[in-house]
C-alpha cells in the first residue's frame, strides 16, 4: 500500500475550467467575528472540499490575506469569498431569499448535530467568534441551533474544527445536494 501522489490525485479531478462552471452546493458558511485568519483560511479550504456556494466573512477587521492564503493552500482562488460588516443584515437578507439558517452554538434549545435534519435548502451555516461564539442577534434569527457534545473537560473546540464536523455531517445528510 502507498499514498497517492499529487499527480495521481489530480488525474481524478475535473479541469479548472470545468470546476469554475460546476454548480455549487447551496450551502453558505457565514463567519461572524472570527479573528484568526488561519481559522478563516481553514473554512475556505472546507468550502472548496465540499463544493459549497460561498464563504461570507463578517466583522473581521484584522483579516490577514497572507495567513488566509497560507492556510487555504490556494483554494481561495476557487471559492467565492464575500466580506461584509454586519452579519445580522446579511442573515436577514439570506433568510428573505429562502435560506435556512443553522447556527453552531450551545444553547438551551440547541440539538446535537448528529440528530440535525438538513431537509431545508439552501442552508447557511453560522459560526461565531472564537471567544464569544454566535451573537444573540444571530441566535434569534436562526431556524436551528446545533451543538457538538463535549465529552472531556473543555466546553468548546476550535471553531474551524467544529465547522468541519458539522459541515461534513450536513453534506452527508442533505438529500437535496447533488
């Protein structure tokens, strides 16, 4: 047994032109107040991996493009990235366009991500800042609140790790995707 080489991996991929015109999965990552450019870069890489519609970055005044590019390893060329100031306004617009809003935050009414039903489409997955989580205003706009059960002593995990877990679950369950 051996690992596949980069060349072997690329042989199974579509061309860059085909990828650019490929319809994307109707999922948007809305990142509100995430301060680490490395975390944002990890989300861009996830967006590419799961062929999602776009990443919307809100309230990230110190975004470092060099760190984002380093972490996203070039996938930022293939992912639509939109920068906005106000996550609440963006969420209201998306909701008015028929998007289902799912926020990852531990709340009294949140459900374990393993039991989440993503029958709604298109979907916005909201992730909040590393320090404060999803804002109360965004929680109120959410159609579903999701949490990841923690078995250890910590109360939370890295935001990009949490996003990866829930995004992979969403993609695997959503029957309305390709």
